[in-house]
C-alpha cells in the first residue's frame, strides 16, 4: 500500500486535523456551483504534484486521474481564479497553525530540545506591469521603473529536523520587511500559542531594539546576526575576541569550528536586555574556505552552551534552503497564478500548507515503525504513478 493522493488527503484531514477546513475553507462566493472542497484540494494536491498553475490543475481534474486525485468534479481555471479572489485568508492561516499544533501534540518535534522560528523576507512573482496593490516597482538608476515585484516575509519552524512554514505576510509599496515581519510574528504568536516555540533566529536586519524587546515580551529568546549596523557592539566584540584564542574548538561534520563566547556586553540604547551575549564562530571547511560570523542573543550560557548556540545560529539557513529555495524552485511560490491581491496571498499560503502536509506525511507518518523516510522526489514519483493506476470501486 504505497502513497496516493487520496491517502494524503485522508492524512491531512484525520491526522493533521484539517478535515473541517478542507470541507469549509471560508468560501466567500455568493452562489457557488462547484463545492469549495473540490477547488481547494485540487490546488493543494496540485502544489504537492508541483503542478500548481491553474491551467495544469484544470488539465488534471479533467483527466481520468481525477478520481485518484480525490477531486469530485471537473472545472476550469477561471473557477479557481474566481474562488481564490473570495477565499478567506484568515481561515487558511488558522488551518496552517492548527496543523502545526497538532503535529507538535503528535510528537513530530520530540527529538528536538528547542523549537525555533526563523523570519526572513524575499521577493517573488515578478511582472512587467502593476496589477495589484502588492506590486512593488523595480527602479533602475537610468531607465526608471523596469518592472514590478511582490515581496513577502516568511515565518518558518527550524531547528527540529523539519522545516515547516507557518505563515506569510506581504508588504507592498511604502511598507518594509521589518514592519511586515513584526505583523507576521504577532499574528503567528496568537495562532500558535505562547509556548509553542523557544527562540527566534533572523539576520542582522532584525537587530533593532524595539523588535528584540517585543520578541522577549512574546516569551521567545532571540538569536540574531550581528553586523556593522550595530557599530559600537561590533567594535567591542572585535576588540574582545581578536585578542584571545577561541574558547572551544570542535568538529562539525567535516568542518573544524572555533567559537568565542561572552555574555557581558553592554546593551545599546533602547534595548531592555540586562546584558548581551555574543557568539563568534569561525568555520574551517576542507577546501580551505573560512566562514566567520557573529551572533547576538539573550540565551544565558547556563541554558545553552556554545556548541548548542552555534547550532541554533546555523538553523537560520534552514529558512533559505528548506523554505524559500524549495518553495520557489520546486513549488509555486514564484508563480503568479491569477494577478489579484487575495489570490496571490491565498496561493502563497496554500504552497505553505502543501509543504506542511507533504513533509509531515513523508518524514513522520511514512517513517513510522523504523522505516526509512522517503525523499521528496521519491514521494512525488509514487504520487504520479498512482495517478495512472485504475481506481478500485468498492461494491460491498
């Protein structure tokens, strides 16, 4: 009994607790002729099959594979456009958070000491002409506006062996990544609950006193990259660490890592921390490459040692590799399916939901009983092969 789209749908509904959402996702259409459950699941399974364009979904649901997909009736791409323009964004956000909370209760993260959240922003969905309020102009020094881009902040679970997107927040003209990320963090904290995660990891843009103060108020520890945007602290760190040997040297895979660690740096103006802890690592790779970075945190050394803090800092890259890179290159985060503000946001959120369903099914549900976890491409091939299998009719 291998993976099939129908079994994946059953897993999402029963194990992740998404049954109510999959049947009633917040449909805003006045007189729907096609049930929302067909349109919604077609988009989610389309993303998992990496066929998230509306024309591709139309082709699938008009083919003989429709029954295997778990979609009850055919429809056209225009039905998807009309549906997503009117679908309730908040219902999808709550469903995402609910699936992640159910995964935590089901011990999906039980082998992790800490659950981390990573924040980052990125551009996506480039277009020539502005088509919605989220379009941000791309300006050239000589040619003026040369196109438009959409931008969003992504919040993702990291540091657990599972990179799972939590939510996205777009920012349009006049908005900023930091402001969008703060809105995103506030909303996700309300949806996930105060004790869901332990720390937040982010790049140097987020090393702003008001933001770090708010992170602490939300009950999270911060692990943030330190660069020259905090010049006084950066100079103090350089003066301290440059004049002494590393506090610890250890192997991380094939790399040799040197770390310096001190927890008594003075906080800068506006920061409500009693002291600032800074970790510097210098990573020596086998090819001779040396990577050095400084990270600031309010984790006390008694709670997190230098080696563990190095691992938390490195979890920052999981949102790049397992978040943006995967979502853009393999799934539909880069795609403009229908150029409408609500449709774009729904599309991004459904990419996140598809990733959550696929990864929890592949790496946790199918991994039960000591079985080896399937790779993403292996699961994809199994699902495509299932589309060609004849559907068995139960006459009992």
